[in-house]
């Protein structure tokens, strides 16, 4: 899922607001089971081309169970899940 200020801009968010991170990338995969969290974020973050995209991304990598917990505890993840772009659906 892709969210953040740039995605909100495309969805018509007003310019006078707290922007927050330009991009938020939330990746959910059972392949992350057993992989340390920092390793996941480092590997996924290395694939994000900030120069090409125009800004860096806050990268979140979770197993499905972790993602369910983060939906409750992290507003940025919840907002991205609810209002961001589902990259698998595109």
C-alpha cells in the first residue's frame, strides 16, 4: 500500500495542512516471518528510488499478524490502509 502526502495531494487534500511524510510504503507478507524487522526495512527501503519518486518513503514491512496489530497502534499505517493506493489492485 502506498500513502503519504503525495498520495493525499492526488486525492484532493487541501494544501494548508500538516503534510507528514511525502510517501508511506506499507508492505505486508508472510515471507517476513522470522526476518528481523530492521533487515526487512533496510532491504525494502533500498529498493525505493527517492530520486525517481521525488522524495524518500517511510517504509513499513510487516507479517500479516503484525500488520493487524499496527492498524490499531499506528495512525500512519491505518491511514495508508484506509486511504492509500493498494498496489496489488492497480
